[in-house]
C-alpha cells in the first residue's frame, strides 16, 4: 500500500492542493510564512514522489506473488517517479545556466552603458547603475558578489526623491535576501513536473510574496505613501508588453499598503500547513516503511 | 567602449589608447592594459575584431542604441520566461488597473 499512498500524496501535493491554495489570498497576509508554506509543499511533494518510487522498487524486488496488473501499476509508478527526478535535475542544470548567462550578459551591457552614479547611491551594497532611457524601469540583477540595481533616467524623472528611495530600498532588499534563489527553486520544481501534473501557483504566488517582503523593507525606510506612489508611478506609466489581468502584483501590493495589518492567523495557518504536509506522511508512511525496508533487505 | 562607440571606423589598440589618454583625465594607460580590456570585451562579444596587417582593429558589435534597447526590451518583456534574470520593481499593468491603482493612491 505504501507506494500508492505516497504516490497519491505526491500527486495531491503537486497539483490539486497547490492549485487550490493558489486561489486563496490569505497567504499574502503573511508573505514570509507563505513562502515557507510553498517550500514545504514542494519539499513534501518531492519526498512523497521519491518515496513512492523507492517503495515501488522494493516491492518489485521483494514481492513473492506478483500478479501482472500489480507489476504493471508499480512499474508505471516507478517510471513517473524516476521521470520527475530526472527532469528536476535537468531543470536545475539548464535553468541555472540559462539565467546565469542572461544575467552576465545584462550586467556587462549595463556596466558598459551606464555610468556608476555616486550621488544617487547613499550606502554600500549592490552597485547602482543609471541607464539613459526614457522608459521608467527599475530592476535588479542579483548575484553572489556582483549585484546591480538598475534604474533608467526615465524612472528618476517620474519619481519623487522619497519614491526613488523606496524603489532603491526595495531592490536592495531583493538583492540582499537573494529572493531570486527562492524563485529559482520554484522554477526548477515547475520544470520538473510533466505538463499534466504542473501548476503555476507556487511560482506565481511566491513572485508576489517576495515583492511584498521587499516592500516591507522599503516601507521601513521610505514610508507607505512614498512606496505606494512609486508603485503607481512605475506600474502605471508604461505600455504593457503583454496583457496582464487585473489582480497582478501591483494591485495586491497596493491593497496591502492600504491595509497593512499583519495576519498572524494567516502566518499560523501557513506554518500549520507546512508542518502537517512534512510531518504526517513522514511519520505515518515513510517511517514505518523504512523499518519494513530494513527488515526486507536484511532478509 | 565609449571611445569605440564614438568612433566612425574600426580602431586599433594604439588609437584607443590615444583617445583614452586625450580625454583630459590625465590617465596614462599602458598599451597592454588597453589591449587586455579590448580582449576581454571581445570575449564578452561586445566588440568584434578584424585583422589589419599585424594588428587587430576593433569595432563595437552593436551600437550604443541597440545595446540600450536590448536591455530595456529584456526589462519590459512581460512574457515571464526571460525575466527570471531580472527582479523587477513593478511590472506594467493595463490601463484599467493603472487607473484603479491611482485611485487607491489618492485615497491614502
């Protein structure tokens, strides 16, 4: 039974559960706990899937009376497990290399095109680059040692001094907390699952949550009003390159700025979910199975 | 790099060095330093070089404008696939949402 129960849990945690949670908006009340919740769900899904694969393999070699249909089912389960594992590591390798190459290219270009601005930067941290361009854009290129925060001259024109401070603080928070690594983790995971078992919810929600976390850092320095002004100035002034529906990150961030009550119950719920998904399958399925496996392997 | 962008024709290492020394900053760069920098730029595909007799002459592989455009395009690209390299401050939103955001700001 263990392989099928673990397989079921793996599938449930990969698709229906995240898809359902992805529709809820309470996790945004507590972004840090929310990110932990998504990470726990991901880890639990990976563990359950791997456990399903391992226990299937053991069943195949140790079953005394293998009926053909049960063997077929187990082989299928094993194949799905192996496939997801292989795809995960392949995704880690390719996504990592691709983003790294893109970031390096961007950094070289930025460094060549933009003069380092000593007067706008007010402290040590990622190097600030000002790009002469009328589109109001601000972003960061995170890196272990050579991070860049890039703003265009257009952005500086659109923003007041306080708003610019909020933007810079927001980007610095991204860089120093390495939010890019959090998102990359979810990208690996998303790429690991075959299309039918995949949901965008963890990546999408985490994208917004790291923005909320960086917003918190910016609010502490520049204040709510300046940050809100900056969001409106930068989000509302460009022609969108693609169509983005209402409910994008900017709206959620604004809503949180207007009502910044910290959601202790949201944090509690997110932590509870994290603990349950990690502990329950481990204690009730994986643990007993490990003892069983030791017995079987000892003969 | 700016020297190459400002020039109309491919420059040799010596010419780049002269231009850098002549910019009034009082720098006195060694020939080998300039050569190393140009070499590195070549490795990063920022400049192309062509053989001219015994020396190389260097040209920028793209104009200043196209390099800036490449950066801004990557930054504005909303497809989500290429953007993992950048973490944005705020992505652009459609006009209806922008109006709603402005109203929200006015009420704060």
